[in-house]
């Protein structure tokens, strides 16, 4: 009988034994729930039957206070509407332990757990250890299994971790574990033992400490959460920890103590959960007193609901007196929300200390010095892997992997911390060597200004430009020489301009790439190829037309186009057409030959370069090169047919040699450019420009320069040489038309009468032989004048 003297009410209570029988538990729970006099139920005190009992009692709105087992399912209010727990769920307990391990920096440990605490161990492993470190773990249900578990776990003779997490559910299993490891496993020395909340009773710890002391000169540390209900004397005792609390002076305390101390066949032991039971009973008494004073409902169902609401009220604090000590109970989501004290025991000094307080969402450290003293420990069974390396984890016998080897990070990967499990990849435009701690930007490969290649190329270009200038001055001063008149000064100057353009293209190609440089290179290439090919084609057509006209004794077709003005029209017109295509393409699609930071693969060097676009617009970019290509092939065809023509020191042979060299350079360029390394492409383009320009310069101008600088040859001799070549060619061909080349006749204006008389005499003979008529003679005279 419990009497609430302040309100004059007496309360009775009954203690039932569930006998670990589901059937018996269901029968008793149903009986209690249907009894209108029952206002609350506490228990049962065994994991296997808690849910069966609570599911029945809460369905009848009976406030059901549990204290030994709790999980997320029990905290579901839709299934257990009036359930209240004086302990956290297994997940909450695991979260408290994980928070504490993180605060301490413990990342390598052995985890031992009783099968009843498996969910706590799994939470710690999955939500903390797996992410930051490693652990071996062993599980058992009975202490007789310990030796087999030990032999399996440490079969490789690896030393145990310095941190031992003991989630062993009860005093018996914990004490048995410690005695086993201290007696049979000498490697367990200087350890840090961390217990779960189920072991956190000050009444248990004396047994733990006595077992540890069996190891002489071993500096062991015990860290455990202390429940405020289990250790009620902590706030008032002179020592940080209280010895086992004894229930006295209270009828309920004494009755429960006697009931729990009654053993049958030495099977039952004094329960460690009696304080939770007393706290639950006195909580009901406390809120019942408040309910009666405020006018309690007369209906038993409403009274039950009112008692539940008052206990579970998160805004209120229940003050419960246990053995002259008043504790404050706070609830959140129908679950106890009071912090644990974090106790620390050091075997070497036999001292107890309070480290701080712990809640699932917060760890409060009050003794920083103590924290630092127990934070230094061996964190793994292998040597540290330095930055720039990563761990190769071995195959652990049980649990997570603890031991490893170190490997250097491969190229293009890095690590910055000690004992990283993985190397991080560098960014696409970064690279690193093997074993690196950071990435650096990839190498940018290009022709550097004032490098050896650059200076060499610039020197060669300048030398050839000086040669061009020399030839231009020489030709300007020798315009009246027959060898220059026969070649047409306009043709010579245009070719010199095209050679200069090609040398500019060679210089532009070795500059630091940019969109402007790429556009200039492309435009220069178009202008260079167009001027060269159109000029050569014009010259070849003119020579062919003159000889053809002479053969047929008629004027050449399109005589205007064969004059200097016509030549300028053809060349400039071709250039304008091609440039129009270029700029239209640039306006519509941007320049096809555009700037690009080319990178063959991730982490590969970057090559700033000029490249064609990779889409269909590339075809448009090629259009300006089609016309020069056609000009070039036509020129090659004509000069092959006219290679023996005696025009101005065999100028057709010189043009043929130039075109063949250009053709050879083009074939080599096109075949090798695509497969050449990216760093050589700009140099290859520059060399192609340069070689083509030099080939044109040497083939077309060197014979003329030799004649012009040869002081022993005067203009009269030049005339006779040209005349002699003409006559020899005429003899070989036996054709009148070949001896009537207009350009030759034009070169010999001073000796025109002599040549005319010789040609007329020669042809009169031929006319006599073939009985030519007077009309033919007139036509012949007209042809000579042309």
C-alpha cells in the first residue's frame, strides 16, 4: 500500500512474473488492461516480451513505462500510443557512444558485444567507425564462448587494439570478459575500455576494477556513461562515484528489494534495474497527485490518458525522490532525455573523475585535461601511411579492416592526409606524379618566344627576307635587261610579294597561339596560295597561248588577260573571291581555323594551337583552298607539256621545278600533319610555309639572278643566247610557230629587222617547198608583227 498523504489517497500495486513466457505475458497484460483500477504498468523486464505486453496495455490507454529494452518500433506512437521509456533506444545509445568516440578521436578499436547489444554495435560500426577508421569485432552470448572468439579474432597473432569497446549488456558478461583477457591474454595491457550504458552502474564497476588490477603495472582506463537514475548519489556524494545504493526508509523500496532478492535454486540475482522501476512508480505517483489536485477525471480511461499526458509533457520536469535524493526527469518524444555523466577510472592512480556529460546530439566536456590525457593512443596495427599514399586494406578475420599496407598514389592522383583510404583524382587540367600530395596545373606546350626554335626560325625568315629584298632591288635596277623583260616585271614582283607573304605566314605560325593569330595565319595562307597559284597559272597560260597562236598564225585568245593589267585582274580577283568566302564563313560560323587549348586526354599536357572546327563547317573552311588547288594542278599540267619550250632560259622548266617541290612539300605536309605530335604541328606549318617560299624563290629567281650578276654577259650576248635557243628549238620541232614566240621577239626589239629577215628567209624556203601562196606570206608577216 502506497499512501499519498497530501491528497489522502492510498494506492496498491502488484508484482507479476512473466516467467519468460509469451503466453503468460499476454494473459497477464490483458488482465491488467481490462482492470479499471489499473492506472499504469511498468515493465516487463525482459527483451523478449516487452512488445507483446506493451502492444496490449497501450491499446487500452494504460500508461506503460518500460525501462529495460527500447527501439525505434516501440517509439512509434501509432502502434504504442501511451508508451513511455526510461531508457534510450538502442540507436540512441549507439549515437551517444559514436559521439563520444568521435570526441575522443578513437578510430581504431576492438568491439565486443553481447547478442542483446548487437544493434548498438552495428550502429557504431556503420555510422562512425566505417567512415573514419577500422575495427575488429567479436560477439558471443555466453562467456564460455569467449576463448573461441578470441582465438578466431587474433589468429594472426596481431596485437589487440588499444581501445576496447565493451557492449556486453550486463555486469556478469563484462566482468567475465575482463577476467578472461587479463588472465589468459597477456597482450591486453595498457588498454582503454569503454562500456555501454547497460554497464554504466557504479555498483558494477568495483568488480571491473578488481579484475583489471590483476594485471600489475598495467595502466588501464575505464570510460563509461553513468545513468543519472542508476547513480542517484552522484550529485551529493563527496566522491565522484557512489558505491552501490541501498534502498531504505521507504516501504516501496524495501518491498521491491526483498522481492527481487528472492532466488529460486540460485537462478535469480538482485536486479540492477530496480531504480528504474522505482523512478517509474514514483513518477506515476507524482503526476497522479497533480491530477487529483486539479480535479482528476472520474472515468478510468480518461484518468489513464491524463497521467500519460502529464508524464510525457516535454515542457514540464518531474521531480522524483529516490533515497533522499531528488532527481529531475525530462522527457522528449515520450523518451527520457537526461544526459549521461561520462565517468573515467584510471587503474594506475586508482582515481575516479567525471569527464563531462553526453546526450545523443551533444557531448559536453568539463575536464579538458582529462580528455587530452586519454586521447593519445595507437590508432591502428600498421604504420601510418604518409600523405601522398593510400592504404591497401587487408582481409580482416571479422568486422572492419584494421591492418594495411601503404601504396603511393598513382600519377594524376594525390592524398593530403595520413592514412587515407583512397587517393583523390586531380582535376582534368591538373596532373601529378606518383606519390604526390597535391596536383599542379598541366604543362602548357608551345613554342616559347625567344627559345632556340623561335630564334632559329626568326633568323632563317629574316635571311630569306633579305634575299627577297636583294632580288627585288636587283630586278628593279635591271628592268631593261632582256631576261627580265621576257619574264614580265609584273609577274616577277607578284611572285616576290607572294614569297614575302609566305615568309610572314611562317613567322605567324610560331607565335603564341590566340584567336587573332589563328585568324591571321589562315588569311595569310589563303592569300599566299592564291597569289602563287594564280600567278604561275597566268604565266603558264600566256606562254602556251603565244606558242599556240604562232602555230596557227593567229592572235591569242583573250589578249587582254595576257597583258599586265589582265594579270593583276586575275590575281587580285582570285584573292578577293577567296577572302570573301573566308569572311562570310567567319561571320556565319566564326573562323573555321580557330584557337583551341587542345588536350589529348584528361591530365595530359595542353597544347594551345590552331585547329579546324570539328563540325560540318570545316568543309566551308576548305572552300578557299579549292581554287588555289585547281590553279596549281592546271599549272602543273601545262608546264609538264611545255617543259622543253626555250622561253627565257627555259623558264617553264623552272616553273616545273618549283611546282614539283611545292607538290612534294604539300604531300609530306598532308600525310604527316595529322599523325604528328601536337607540339610539332605549329612548327610543321611554319616549315611548310618557309620551304615553299624558299623553293619558289630559288627555282624562279636564281637563274635570273645568276644572269644578272654575271658581269661577263652583256645584253647583246643575252639576246644572241635567246636567239640561238629559239633557232635550235625551231630546227628540232621543224615548226614555224615555235620560232615565232612573241616574248622572244619582244626581247629583241633592237635586232628586230635582222631576226625578221632571217625568219622570213627561212619560211620562204619552206613556202617554196610546200608551194605556199601569197596569202600565207601576208599572214606570216602579220604573225611576226604580233
